[in-house]
C-alpha cells in the first residue's frame, strides 16, 4: 500500500473514531433529555423512548417541544445520531474497499 493508501486508511480510521464519538455523545444527550421523562413511567421507561434516538416524529416531537418550552434547551436532535452513523458507514466502507484492493 502506497502513501495514498495509508492516508485513506488513516482517514477511514478517523471517520470510524469520530462516528463512535458522535454515537456516544448522541446517546448521552438523548438519555439526559428523555431519562427524567422516562423515569416517571417506571421500569422500561427509557426503552419506550428508544425511537426518539433516531427520529423526531410523533411523541418525540411533542416531548422535544415541551422540553424547549420548559427551558431545557437544546432539546435532543437525532441529527447527531445520523451524523455518527454516516461517519461509521463511510469509514467502514473505505476500509473494505482498501482491503479488497490489496
């Protein structure tokens, strides 16, 4: 593998690391916003808000609006979750392409 291949491999590894960091940050942000709400529901409450991790439809939009009205800004946005997914997929795809070209 030449210098260009090593640079692409380094960039792919960086994309994977960034994707994992974005996913961890999204998970922590999601849990901090929906955790207090879900704890009022009892056991399994946060699991009920799992779709809010990747979507802002239905009850998730309602809860985000309530959190904003209550001054809990910024309310969770799934954009960070999807940014992490894209970074992970791009990094993994680059690694696979490099592995096939060897």
